[in-house]
C-alpha cells in the first residue's frame, strides 16, 4: 500500500458517491490505478475542451497539463442549469471558461456545439468528454472544421483489465476494450 495525494470531483447520486463525498483528508481508500490511456498533450496550440455531465470533472486535470505544456486553453462546459455549473473557478486557473445551459439560466442558452465561440475562434485541437450524443456533435464539428479531436468514452466498465469485454467499442482497427485501449480515442479511429 502506498500513500498518494488524490483529488477528485463527484456528484452524490447513490450510496457509493455519497460515501466518496464523506471522505476527509487523510482517510484511506482502495483504488486500482492507473488504467487505460490518456489524451494527447500538444505544445503551444490553441486548444478547446468540451465537457458535459460527468465529463466536467476529468477535463480539469487535462486543462492543467495543457496549460503547463504552453497551450492556450478554452473550456466549454454544457450543463442543464446554473446550479450544475461547477468547478468554474478551478477551470479559470488554466484558461478561459465558457458555459452553455439548456434553460438559459447561465452563459449562452443551448448545447455546447451551439456556442458562438465555435464560429469566432479557430482551434488547433479539440478534446471532449461527456454524454455520447454531445461527443458525437463535437466530433462532427471538429471533422467539419478539420480539427484533430479526441474523445474519452464513458462505456460501462466492470473489470478494468480487458477481461470481461463489457466495455468493447467498434473502431476502424476492430473491436477494442475501452478500459485498456481507451478510454481516449481519436475520432478518426471510431466508427461514428
Ligand atoms: S471493463 Fe472489463 S474488459 Fe473493459
């Protein structure tokens, strides 16, 4: 057993996440890590991060690494309502933060792919994480603009080691385990 510093973001929606929310600094937790691959980290590029739902959390760590590699970071978060727009101050440490809300209570009304920044600014790389319909829309935007795009799939995972095959996704190179060969894929490798 080793001691690590762990930072995480979770929303209380069940027993497991409730218990996670009750953890205090110094408590012990059994975890299996690291699993799978990671996003690419370019240098000195204009990067766009698009997150929604659970995808709001992992992009924060990516924003940190992108900024440290000299990239300009713009994060665009899509949420239902203002109360769901979390971690905005944390994102601001690494670049610009923009929000769309479905009810129009904060930021621009609509979905992330409807935000005005997408037509105003030219990005070099796009990274996205969140619900599959949102990621597919982001992938379509990136393909249309000819911008490299990576998505982090949220397939259900059980074992995390490539044994149970419950997380398989179809790619141009055949079926791949999202847990060991993902979760990050270039959109050109997916059969979307
Ligand atoms: S989670 Fe079991 S094979 Fe991927």
